[in-house]
C-alpha cells in the first residue's frame, strides 16, 4: 500500500480535472462563440477549484506526516492514516464531494437542455447595462442565480481553513499553508428547471434571473432605492416582519417590475403560469405571489391605452394578458389577500421603480417595438439607395397575425428579437405551445442572432 493514504482520492480528483478539461475541449460543438467563451471560463474556474482541492489534500498529508514525526509523547504513536482520520476526516470528505460537485455542475452547464440561443436574450440585457462578466445557464430543479464567489470561492473557504490552523499538538501559530482559495474569474450562473428547459412559456422567467445577476454585480436595487424621492420609498408589505424582510421582498418585486418593462406584457403571464406549475411558498426572500402578480399587472394596466402606430403587437399582447391577470388579481382581493393598504404600498413602489428603469439607457419593450418599426420602414428605402451587399438584414413590419401565420402555420421564421417574438407567439399559446413548437421559436431566434451579427459587421468599419 502507498505511504500516502490519500493518493487514491487525489488521483480521483485528477480524473475529474481531466474530465472537465475534456468537456471544455468539446465546447467547439456549440455554434456560438460567445456561449463557448462563457462556458470555457466557467470550466476554467472549476479546473482551478479542482487544482486547489488537490493541493489541500496534499497539504493535509504533509501535515499528517508532521504530526507523526512529533516526539512520541505528543503524537501518541498514531499512524499517518490514523492521524488523517482523527484530525481531517471531515475536510477530506468535503474535498471529495466538492470536487464531484464541480465536475457535475460543469456537465449541467455545458450539456444542459436549454437552447443556446437563449443566452442571447440575456446577453442583450447585460450589454445594455455595460455588464460584460460571463454567465452560463445550468440545468437544475429551480430558477436561481449564483456568482462564482458563491459557487467556488465560498465553497473552498472552509476547506482551506484547517490548513491555516496550527498543526495539531503544536503551537505553531502562523500559517505555513501554501494553499489558498484560487482567484477565479468573476462569472455568474443562472439555473433553470431541467424539465422546463424547452417550455417557451417559462423562458421569460430567465429575464427575472438576469436582473438578479445585474443587481448582485452592479447594485441595481440600491441605485433605484437612492433614486426614490418622497413620497416614494420601499413598500412595507408586512409590518410584523420587520424592515429587513420587507426590503428583501421589495428587491424581488423590483426584479419583476424591471423584467416586465424589459420583456413586455407576456412576462406577467409567464410569471402566473410559473406560479401555477410550481408550488409557490412565501419565504424571507420571496413575498406572497399575490403581491408579485399585482406588481406586474400594474405594468399591463399602465400600458393599456398606450398605442403604437402601425403595429398591433402591443395591443394584442395586452389583450391576451390583461383579462387573465385581472381575474387572478380579483381573486386575491376577494379573498382579502390584497388589502387596500398593500396595494397602495405597491402602487407607490411601482411608480418609483418605473421611473428609475425608464431613466436607464436601456431599450424597454415599447421602445424595442418602435425600433423594429422604424428599421422595417427603412427596409425598402435601403434596397433602392445602397449597394446590394450592404443592404442590412431587415424585414418589413409584420402585423401580429402575419407573424403567427408565418411561424405557426407556414414554418417561415422571421428574425424577431426574442422579446417581440415571444410576446406574439405566447399570446396565442393556448393554440400554439404544442410539442415541437419551441423549435420554431428557437429557429426565429437563430435567425435573429445571425441578423445581429450581420448588422454589427456592416456597422463597424471594415478591417483590411
Ligand atoms: Zn427572484
């Protein structure tokens, strides 16, 4: 037997490292360079984590040997194996399970079932906020978001700690450890429910998680809070719960209101469907679903009456969502779940968040729709005035039913921005979310990705 009792464990961690490296090498099967780039960074971070685990284990063995070498009176003649078990069995076990979880996480990120095109839905928002940190999607059992600090650094911290303590039975005080928690590249993970990966009705929820990431890394909620002027303030939804919990709840509602403005009317419908499928519980992070739905319904009520000339897309999407949400809200009111006090607090907060998000230099749904109409208007003109190889990739302005017809009946996939597309096709989802239709939506997004790349290529000066 080897004189290193942890040699097999270390070997196993090495295998895991190799497997992560192999998965990174296989990323070239993904057709999008940005997605490959993000995943390669995530994989690189896990490799660093595994490397750290390996050196923690090696150092534990060294420390064990130091204990064995102590004069017999202090080491009680234990073998290396016994010393490791006595002092560090928990750390060794945690090293092992952490290494396993790093590898498994990367599999769930690089081989998950979510369409790669959905990355671009979030990249679009992140770009607009000037946020360039990489993020990856991970298959999981819930929607959530984490930073690399949370998934790697904070997991390794407690494993490194024992190395900074004096060697048992000695008073050596200063740390002799060579192992530290690695510097990982700041990155983010957005988890989605595995079974819902190909359910377009829940894709808008990813936008909510995207705003969480922006909030964590750029402090959006704090910026918004600072912008509030009397009488606007954070809502007090349950006085008995205290300021901290009410603040956390406000943060959650903030992500919903921001997502509704960015995504458009169908965000509210998605949220409702999500709550229907997933047994929703109030927690210290998540307020009652009634207050979340009330807040996104505010957006629908506010948009109602907004007319965008030459397009019926907003009107049709609102026409679909409003009655459904209105009925849901009235149930809460009748049941006494939404009191006048609560709705007053939420109305006040909605206004504050809305004016903050409108002050940001990002394209919200209404502006996105207008932008599409303006671009489309220019299409014919451009064909006449520019040389053919420079004609941008522009479609004429389609009406709501025309898009439905193309995508759902004729299998023609226009290059629509994902928010515009989903606001149309999900508005007829009663008829059109049968199995297989998500592939059509993904095909539209694919085309949109090509269009974006094309537009960028022709608008930036040519390098020669
Ligand atoms: Zn949330």
